[in-house]
C-alpha cells in the first residue's frame, strides 16, 4: 500500500506533465480501495461484472467506503496507521481461512514421554545404555578410591610401614574414574551426533515431501525457527546438558550412599535435600517450560519478517528518500523482537531464581548434615573427614543437578518442536502404493520412452474452503501430440500446469 501510493503520485505527475499542455488520460486497474478517491471515474467489479460505476464519491457511498481524507487517502486506512498498527499476519496464530495462515500448534503441560523415547531411539538404545553403564562404573570407582584413601590414611596412622597396596589401589581407582568419565562423555557425544543426523534427515525429508498447500499456509519463519534455533539447541546443548546431568546425578548418588553408610542419620538430611531440590526444580521447570514454548513461538515472526525484507530488497531500493517501507519493516521487527525478548528475559530470570533457590537449600542441607555428623558416634577421624567432605560437596552438586534438570528439560522442549516436522501435523504428498520417495531403482532403464496424459473427472481447489478452480476436467493427450491451451485470465491455465506437476493434489478423480 505504501509503494502503491507512491506509484499513484508518480502517475498523477506524469498525467499532468503533457508537453502539449493537456493532461493525459490514465486507466488504472488496482485493488487498493483506499486510492479510489484519487480517480475521476470508478468502475467497481464484483465477480467479474461491473457492479457500480460513476464518480469516486458516488461509488464509495454505494459500496460503503469511508469518506476521502485530504490528499486522496481514505480516513480509516492512512499510511501512518498502516505502518503503526503493524499487522502480525506474518505468523499470526489464527484459524486458516481468515488470513490464509494455519494456526501454530503448541504443546502444553509436561514434555511427553514419547519425546524422550524418540531421542533415545535416535541416539541408539545400545549406545545410550553403554554410556550410562560407563558412567556408573566411573563414579563407583570414584567412591571406592575415596574410601581406599581413608583406609590408607588410617593404616598410615597406625603403622609407619603401611605398604604400597592402598596407594596402588587408590591410583587405579582414580585412573579408572578419569578414563570412564571421559569415555562416557565421548559415547554421549557420538550418540548425540547420530541423533542429530537422524532427526535432521527425518525432518528434512518430511518437509520436502509436504504439499505446496502446507508451505502456502505455514509462514517461512515458523519452518526456519525449527531448522535453526530448535535444531541448534538439539545439536549443541541437549546432549551436553544430558551428559552433565547424568554424570552429576551419579556423583551425587554415590556421595549420598557413602554418607548414609558411614553416618546413617545423614539419610534424614538427604531426604530433606532431595525433596527440596525436587520441588524447587519442578516449580521452576513447570513455569519456565511454558515460557520457553512461548519464546520459541515468538521467534518465528522475527525470522519471517527478515525473510520478507530479503525478498523485498528491490522495493526497498526504490522506496525513496522518506523510506516508508523501510520504516514499516523496522517497526514490525522491533515489535516482534520485543515480544521475543520479553519471554527470553522471563525465562532467564526464572533460571537465575532457581539457581538462587538451590543456594539456600544447599546451605540448609549442609548445616543439617554437619550437625548430624558431629552428633553421631564416629570415632575414626579419617571417616569423619570423608563424611564432612561429602557433606559439603553433595549439596553443591545437588544444586547443579537441579539446574541441569531445568536446562535439560528446557532443551527437550526444542526437540518437542522439532519433532512436529516429522509428525502427522506436516502432511505428506500422495505417493503411489509400493513406491519409495526418491528411489531411482523403481524406474526401468531408459525411462521414459513415451508419454501420454489422461485427465478423468479431475477437479482442483487450492485449499479446503476455497472454490473449485477446475471442475470435472476430462481430457486425453496422446504421446507426441502438441497441445495449446488458450483461455482468458483466471480460466485455469496455470492451475492445469500445477496439476500436472502435482504441486497441488486434485480433489477428485485421477491423472495418469
């Protein structure tokens, strides 16, 4: 509309600049109703017929247009209003039919179990089990090494000649812990790489097999956000967070087991700490999960707007000195970016609040465990030292586990959005039974040798709810024939080509 107004002004200047001193006549066909009052005579078409004609004021009154404002622009459709209201049709969540944009689906509540199982399948169940097993061995050897160290110190205090048995076993335990810890991370990285490749290929093939009607009703930013930010989160952060969460959880579990074996009353503090951390992480995760989904959804309009800027580069170059079109894109970008930053700020604030909450719980947990250790009947100083060490380390690692649980679930919401691209929500083109998509082995050598086309009762509509553009077409074209298709604008010539390439599937009968 902004550019249309400029084109109209240029045509008016051209019409009044005749070298013979007479104004030129301008015949213009347009659908910008706010420019109606700029013309001396108007023909209003409805369903291909002239419904009204006459002066601009007369036609505007009969069809219900608002009165003209100074400068020939309708009062309720000024350029300033069009720029400031910033219609969010680029990715608005409305039912299909109002703006032609399909409503974006968004999960609610907890992340479904199927999301976790799909990721384990993509990683490989055997490789995942091997990673977990190696992690268990790693932190079991860590606990064994610490216990051997305590026994070594106890034996050294009793005898000057303690021997080399305990030092050797302790060194072996530490070495095994380091090797298994790194091996666990390597196995997780390999499994994550396999999962990323599998998920990316599955989603890409599903999208490539989607019909054109899906692309027409799905904004480009909605697709790009899943293949960029969501896929990037799965590729770079999900496996890392999952690996850290597993290893920290195993470390905490081993420490708590050792503590309860050495000082049984510490189990009370462990139960309190585990419960407090659980409720804190669940409370933060429950709210942050929904905010994360809103934040991811608000990224799509930003990317759609940037894509429209790139596709409108030629228009931006001829926008002129006042730059109305540039201001339109900038203001719309600022609006969408503010919406994204609002949810992002809330999400980061919730994570920081959860971190602060775990610090308070860690302090209480350490204080309770220390009192219980001091009040317990632990005579050996070596055992007391080990208990106090774990007493201060376990709450610290529990806080990290709580934060990692939130961050890991945070990453799984990105996987949840990515898996939508390989679900039934992305329709697939009709494919002949028994044939595989993009499988060259289904064609014989030298195919095709000849071709013929046969339309039998074919009808076409571009989307559900729209009228038919081709009705009951019956036609046969033999091999080698040259056929010309002639018709006025809107008769269905392009639609027939769309049918031939199956860009849009026919609603009735078949093409062979």
